[in-house]
C-alpha cells in the first residue's frame, strides 16, 4: 500500500485503489475499514450487509440458520404464490395476493440494497483515488464535509424515491403481475383458494380473435370507442371554447366579462353533480326534457337519449361539451389577449380581413401555445371515468355484456372498474386492460414532459 522514497517519506501508491475496490466488493465496508481508515462508515456498511445476510439465512420460525430466512421465504412466496393447506383454519392458509405483494416489497428492498452496495464500492474507490492524489488520508472533518456535500442531494431525494418506489412503482408492477395470474372469482380468491401463474393465458383470452368467445370483439369495440371519445371529447370542447373566446374578445361585444362569468358556470359546478343532473334530465321515461318536448307536441315518442347505443354516445359528447368548453374558452382567451395588437394592425394594413387574420395569425399562435395542454386533455379523456359512470354507467347493455360486462358507452377505464367491482370479479383481465391503458398513455406523458421549457433548457 505504501512505499518509502530515498528521503524516507511514505508514498501511497495506486494499488490502494484496486485493493479498496476489491475489498468493498467482497464485503460492504471492508475497504473503508482496512485501507481508508473510515471505521465508522465501514462499520455502518458492514452491519447493513450482515443484517441482510441474517434475514436471508436465519429462519426465526425454527430459530436456526437453515437458509430459509424472511427474504428467502418472501421470494419463494412470490414464485409459488402459496401452497394448498386443506386442513388448517382459513386465517392460517396462504394468501396468494399478500405473498405476491410481500415478495414485490422484498424485491424492491433488495434493489435498494444493491444500489447502496454499488454506492459503497464507488465511494470507496473515489476516496482511495483522492488519497493517492493528495498523498495523505483526509482528516475526520474533511471526510465529514466531503460526505455531507456528496451525500446530501441523495439523502434529500431518498424519501421521495422511496415513496415513488412503494406507492407508484410497486402498484404498477403488482397490476402487471396480476395479468399473468388467474386471480378472479369465484374459484381463485384467496385465502379460500390459491392464485396461480397462468402465463399469457389472459392476453390470449382478450386478444385472440380465433377463440369462440366475446372478449376480443368487446375489447375491439371498447378500445375503438375510447379513441373516438377521447378525440371528439377533446376537439369539440377545445374548438367550442375557441369560438366563444373569439366572439368575446371582439370589441363590438358589450359586457364581455358578464358573459364570460355566465359561460364559466358549468365548469364551476362539480362535474359529478352536473352529470347526475343531466342523467335525470335525459331519462327516457320520466326525464323533463322528453316530457316537455312531448307536451309541446314536438315529439310523438320519447327520444332514447341514454338507452340507444348510438344516441347515448352522442349525448355523452354533447354533455361533455357543456361541461368542458368553459375551460378551453378561458385558456384560449388568455392566449389571445397576449398576442401583440400591432400584428393585427399590420395585417389590416396589408389588406387581411377578419377571417384571414384568424386563420393566419390567431389560430396558429393559439395552437402553438396550447398544443401540450390539448395533448394532455386527450390523454385525460381516455381515462375520463366520470363522464361514463355518472351519466350512462357504461350502458346500454349489448349482447355480449353479460359475459364481458362491457356496455355500449364503456371506455377502457370504466370497463376495468366493472371487471374489478361487479360480481364475478375478474382482476386478471382487468389488469390486462390496465397494462394496455398504461402503454397507451405513457407516450403522451413523455411527449408533454420532453416538450416543457425546463426539459429543453436542461433544467430537468
């Protein structure tokens, strides 16, 4: 580790770097203790690895080291999802879902441990390189200062990272894993019955058009309507709001603030309440709209606003416009008022009329400013559960609704809800759809994030 020059001064050679890295790789903290004189840090790392090894090898149920510690049992439970125990009380039977969650938590904790293990090796190597460069060991104050400076950002982020791991990543992985099981009622609901791994069987059931069932046709119908709904629900609200915004910024309009206040009222009312009111107003049997139209002789029979598949979809879009256009109106109005007036003055001098100014100036500038929001509104409408559940409840039912639970106006998100809450519960197939929704929405989120100013300027 050290050699002596002709003058008698000890020289720390570069071999300490390799020795430290090798020791820290073999056992956490060993390099710090043997070569770097960082006994407290080395002891902390060493105790951490000893604790993990203890949880791997020590079986507290029999109080002996047999290689079946809590970590090993959790990983085995994740793989097997439990064993049949017919002669024991229900509370003592293996619960496949709890075992899956426990195994996932163990895996995430092991990932965190591996990350700390790697950090232990990297910091040991950097410290050894520092010692070789300075030809001296850092003092306790220097080591403490260097540790605080290097570790503070990671320590500050660690609570957020752990929360993301256990409240975002863990549920996503769990949902994905359920898609590869037979977790469904009535035959595979723990603890009475175990859940088994079934591979891609659920995906085959959902996406195989050659199978003699209704799942593929139901999936195609719901997925297509989800895309159509998201597109028209987004564009109709946006361009309706634009029409009102263009009208209200016109100087010839009297009391524009009053009209903006009136038009914003639908957005100010809670959406759930608005949808409930509309569902009652449009009721085909006792709804006030149908009754009033028939009393005035405008209808000979009630309009099936919510009971006809096609009419129910049109009704959803119309009600959604009423609820959603005020937000677009305010958004576009704020963008229009930010456009410099001299641009319009120059266009007027060049002979452009109002229509040309709108299509050549207003529309391009407003679209440029609001396009990221428009994209996120499209993604949000794919998951617009309330518009379906509180207005049509996914109905009316179709021929395959008894088997698949998918109604004529169901979106993927409302179909997932029905599969998980309506008896019989089909959590496995709902997870397949959840994966699909996740895969579809991620590109929109990534696109919106990568087009933010902070990301482009390298601040994120």
